[in-house]
C-alpha cells in the first residue's frame, strides 16, 4: 500500500502485523436495491405515493429532510410495488403478509450480492467459509435468510449458521462481536457476516398520531453489507485490514421504552424517545473508557472512530461529550449522507470509509473504536486495530 505525498513522491506503507489468535476483517462488500432517491425528491414522491393532503405534514417532512444531512438513499419500494400492492399506502390495511412477500426475497437478494462482492475481494473459495452470521430486522420466516443465503452462495451444507434478528441499529456491531468469538474459538474458521435491511415493513402513510413515521421517512434507507472475519490470516492469499481486538455489549437499565418496535397487522411500528441522544451522551464516555482501558488508551483524539450514524443529533452529542476534533466522525457523517441510516448495515459502510481514509493517510492511527446504539438502550463497542 502506498500514498502520494504533496510533492508527488509515493510513500510505501508497511502493514502492521495482526495479533496471533485475534479476529481480523479480511474483506468487505456492500449492495443496494435499484431505486436511488435523491433527498430533494423524497418529499414530493412520498406525499404523492401515500395520497397525503395534509400541508402541515408535508412541511414537517421537508424540515426533517433538511436536518438529517442525508443526500440520497436506496430503497426497495418502487412504483411497481405500489401498483401491485396499493393497500400498502392505505391507512389501517392489514398488509403484513404482502410486506413479507416483498421483504423476504429482497433482503436475501441484497445479501447475496453483498456477499459475492466480499468473497471476490477476499480471493478464496466460498467453500472455505465455515460459518455464517446473518443479521436482519427486515424479514420473518422459517427457515431464515441464513439458510437461503448459504444455498444461493453454494456454501457447504455443514456451514455453521447464526441468525441475529430484530436487533435494530446495533445489529452490525453485534454481528462483528459474534463473528469475532466464532473465529477466535474455532482455529482456521472463516466467518461470513452479512447484514441486510429494507424499510418495507415500516412503510405507511404519514399520521400526526405517529410522528416517528416521518423521521423514518426522512432518515432510513435500504441495503446490505458483508464481511469475512478470521484469525491468523494466510498472508499469501488474504489481506487483513482491521483487527477486532476486544468487544463489549452493555444495556442501560430502565431505558427499554426509549426505542420500541412492535409488529402488527400493518407492519412494524416504531417509537423513538426524544431523549435518546441525551441518554447516549450521558453514558458514552464511561462505555468508551471501559473499552479503551483494555489497551491503556486515554486520548480520544488519538483514535479513529467508526460510529453508527443513527442521526446527526447522536453524532453531534458524542462529538461534543468526548471533545473530538471535527474530522473524527467524518466517515460516519459521509455514510449517513450517502446511504441514510441503513440500520445494522451502516457500521460496515463506515468501516469501509475508514479503511479508505486510513489508507490515504498511509496507515493513520493504530487504534480505534466501532460503536453502535439501539433498542435497550443497548451499546455495542469494538476496540479496533488498523493493520
């Protein structure tokens, strides 16, 4: 790896050596559905598609779209789907069956595409994958998407499968933690972590009785991501770029009602407490210190930061509380701008941005944190080491 200096000279980068026995990220991939919606086009389309005639709702959505900082998003929802299932845009319609008919195959299709891209970057055979960790809050069926993914990828029939369902926004970091545990406790294993999400289950007409629906319409997107995780990489054929050094999960007692999702005949209904950013701000420093203490790290600005961008308010609160310099959350802000909040996938988009950024700087900081927050309120964190 090399970088171009200001004088045009190329400085060759020396990769750090992975810690023996520690899990590493060996490759990464992503995929998106075909519908790309620029944020400036979202309001007119959403109001039209849901037959909303309330001017105040439209004005509120316009304000929300500006404050999210999102520039574009991908979505499974399309005119063809609404033509086939017009009841999805009708208030009070029992549509859970129709939603699952759309969502179940869509999330697997995106998961397959992201996984194939990841496997191609990895450079080894799909038959060398020993385990799958499959993360989604967007499908419901038995058998689950993990089996459909393994079948479509042509994996061995004895591949070990783990499903992580309905974890919400922290699911991607949970997936990293679980994949790390598998890789480090099964010598020679290679774990395919795949996350895939769509907003189909939550799409519905706006209502003043459900203000969070508008937040979701302004913020969330669809897509998939994948990573290959393994310890003791074979350097002749594999290219580890990030070490998963230490992982922690923690919930905040008494906050289980701050983020809620309930499955109904109309799909999934979300409720988000206004105090979520404040709750995260009040507890984030102690959580980060717990992770950093593992390697005796103390200075927040000497680390790189891969934070799930749940929204700009959460990033701003975290940045302020920890006293981070302005560029530290740039990879998170860029992922939010380019894709929106894509739930469990988003942390892998941030990590991919971070890989590119660290490479540009010839390696950059050695240590960093991956963080995500979701229902519980649950905190997930991984101490990362750039290789």
